[in-house]
C-alpha cells in the first residue's frame, strides 16, 4: 500500500540551471549555474492535493537547494518513500534522464512516476527505461487518481504505464476548479526570491511559435477570482515575498475576470501584495491596466514579439494584416498607459522567425518611440508539438547583431522626483 510519497525536482546538469516550470511546463535549460528559474509550482499544488487525500507527502527541490546529483541521491536514500513523483520536461531531459538512471540504480524497488505538462513528448523507449509510469497533463489535478491507479492496477485520466504504447488523453484542470492552497511549506521557500500562482490555465490563441498551448492546452480555463485573491494575500502574509508572479500566459484575456479579481483585492484592504503578470497587447487596455495598478500590480510582461503586421499574420498571432496593425497600436497604447500609471512594462521580442532586417529595424524604431522600461529578446525555439511555418532565418551573425541592438533599448523607471532631486543634495 502506498502511503508515503516524495516529489522531486531533479538536479541540473553541472554548470546549468534546469527551469522545469518554464514555457508552460515544456522546460528550459539555462547555460549557467544559479540562473533564473521558476519555483516548482506544480509540486506545491501536487503536495497539497495528495495531503488532502490522506497521503504523507514531502518534496525535494534539488534546483532550489542547489544540490548535486550525489547529494540528491544521498538525501533520497535517507528518506526513501513508497513512490517517487519526478518532474521532467523535454528541454531538461538530459538532466532528468541522468538523474532517473542513477535513482533506479540506487533505489530500484521504489516505483518512479514521471509528471510534467510536456512529459508525454519524451521518447517512449527512453522514459520507460527509467520509470514505471508517466502522468500526462496537469499533474496537480490528476495525481491523486494516478496514485490510486498505481496501487489498484486500474486506469486513471492521463495515467500512462510503461509497457502500454497507446498514450492516454491528457488530464486537464477544468474551468472554476477548487484547489487546496499550494503546499509551499514543503519546499525551500527561503531560497526563492519570489513565488508563483495562477488565475487561468491554457490559451485560445493560435500562435504557431508558442509552446504554452502545447503544455497547458486549450481552451483557457479560469479559477474563481475570489479564491485567487485570497491565495495571493495568503502567500504574501505567510512567506513575505516582494514578488508574486502569475504564470498565466494571457492573464487579462477576460477583462471582467480582472475587474472581479482586483475588486476582491481592494475589498481585502491595503497594503496590497505586489504581483506581476504577462499578456498579449490587445488584452492590456488602459482600463485593465489602471485596475491592476490600483490593486497592487507592479509589472507587466508584454508579449510584443514582432511589430510587422504581415509577420504577425503569417505566424497566426493575429487573423490577418489588419488585425496585426491593430495589435501594434494596442502595444503602443499599453506601453504609454504603463508609463502614465507608473506600472513597469517589460517587453518581450522574438527573433529568428523569418523576419527581414527591415522588419527588425521597424521593431527597433517602435521600441525607441514608445520606450518600454525593459526589453528581453528571445530566439525562436521549436518545442515538441509546435508547428512553425516554413521560413528561412537570417544568418546567425546578423541575428546576433540585431538581438544585441534590440536588447539595448532599456528605459528604466526614473523613480519619484524627490528621490532623484535628493541625489543632487551635497
């Protein structure tokens, strides 16, 4: 009988940082140690779900604790549970496989179940060589039924046993789910500079460069705004972090939800917890941005991507060129509004999608004119399940030169006038 369960965020490869919550759970490996990574939110919710079902549950975040592979294995030997639940992704699979192979050698009698919203894209022959099963989809929603199935031998939504080649349909969090508060207490929160949460999962857009829909699925599903507001206040009062990042890919897709959420925050009273979001330009209207700012939002990550209407249309970011023109106007309006209400705007640009140098120059001119506070430039990566359009990228040296130019457009907030004036006082 399974009673004790241990979640694991495996160690990174030496000299790298495994960010398994990145890009909708499809993962990302940073080429430097101790680089940016999202705390394992899926584990925090999964621990809470299993605790509520009566399991004794713990967690090891080897990335957050900066543990080496030998140190992680030593810790697991000392606290071997009835089953391991291991978070894996396509873009961290080298590190994941190395860990799982070593874990199977050290503790072969303990079943290993893999999870991760992109885990089903792993090669079947590889994951079945190092694990007993894989949970396809939203683990925090399907993990209780999966462990019950592991014991009973029955089927469960999204539960994929090694030896069965037919992949099950992904288990998905439904609209308006009721979730227990995430069990961040099981994780090394003192080492995290921020915590994450979510108000919605998935996206209805058709962008052909985006892995988020592949990982989190369609359609977009929202939680109760009152429950999300309560969770945000609880996170802030319990863990006292200065940043809380929403992982929704399109936070403000439903403006009425945003207004209900910000109203719920205001009803709980000041001071507000600090929180950050990301979204597409057309969702970030002046009314939405002002409501967010008035309820404690501190930063908006603006998915600008490109400013060529024809390129936006070709990649199905928008339906047609006319919609692309409106998209660019909405981006300009969002940046202006952020500056007006003192809300930090961090614009994100994608390169390597078949753009011309003229289109890159147009993006640079847009940044120079509208002045987002910060700019990040990311090269397009074809994740599993993403179906890009046929294109010919610019030569590597040309792309690198333009990426450096675009990333140099930083126009940080100046701060209040009295603080700037004080610097000049002898």
